[in-house]
């Protein structure tokens, strides 16, 4: 079945880096743009980043621009999020999410289970 | 700056009754509005997109309406599994923009 599985979360000190991964299965990963969305403890959802299906374009929320890098490996059906200069405000569950279609679809119908990132001071 | 505001923050409704959740955009979003349901410890689930189109597998008791700046999610007869947090989301393709409301917690009365 269609599935997204995140990994790589954990506890990291402020100022350090962490790399998240999302393994996709059950669909043609290379045909879809992919997103990261995060949720701080007890808070709402915040979109983080998107990468085009072929990796040609990447866009970020202002809150992470210049610190986070989204990437993908279509040969391995894997999405990544490189997070640098982490701060307490980055503590959250990080979800990878797939849009509902390969073109002209901008809502997320498939989500992973999330991976928790805790930034400690 | 686009802001999505949901009301109320918490809504208490009895099972079998109707629930009406609101989402207001600070600027017109046309019909680029989606609704998600999230239960504790779970990822969000897409309910509605295009303001009023139900996603695949979503029961008919969920309906969305509205346009421009005012939107409503209605659950016609609440089932026990419907008590959750609901988020609205504005989406735009270029430049990419995805903005969530702060959520409405639908709880059992």
C-alpha cells in the first residue's frame, strides 16, 4: 500500500545538525512533488518545505530558509531534510507528506507517521 | 501576510448532533481551502479540498462550504470517531504557499 516512513529524529543540541529521511513505497515516487510539514508539541501544523518531482525546484518556509535543505533520491524513493543551526523553535514532529496528484494538486493526502526532533539547550 | 483564523478554538458537541467549524482567511483564497482531521498521536487526514470536495473515502456526513474568505466544515451527525482536532489549510501553487489555521478541538459534550 501507499506508505511514507520517516526516520532520523532524536535529541540534538542547539546549534547542531540533523538529517531526516522519508522512505516512500506503493506509488511512483519520482512523479510526485514532496513536502515536509512539522508540528511543535501541542501546537498546530506548519508547512516547512517542498521539492519538485525531479528535484529542480525547492521552496521553504521563511522560518527555516537558509538553515534547512530538502532533497530527494528518486533511485531510492527517499526524501530528505537536512536541518542545520537548530534552535528550540525547531522542536517538533516532522511529517513527510505527498500531494493528492502529480499535477495541479496542492493538498496532502498521504502522510507519514512523523519523526520527533527535540532540540535541547 | 496571509493568516488563517479558525473558530472556535474548542467546540463541545454531543454525539449525534451537528458540528459547525469556521475558518476565515485574511485575504481572498478563492476556493483553495482544505480541511484536515487529526487525532492524538496520529498524522493529519485530508477531509475536504477545493473548499467543498470530499477526499477519497471520507463519509458524506462531512461537508465543506464557502469561498473567498469565509469557510465552514460541517459534520452532520457526530460519531464517536469524529472527535479530534480540525485544521483548515490555504494552498497556492505559485509561489508555493501552504498556510494552516491554528485548529479547532472538537470535543465530546
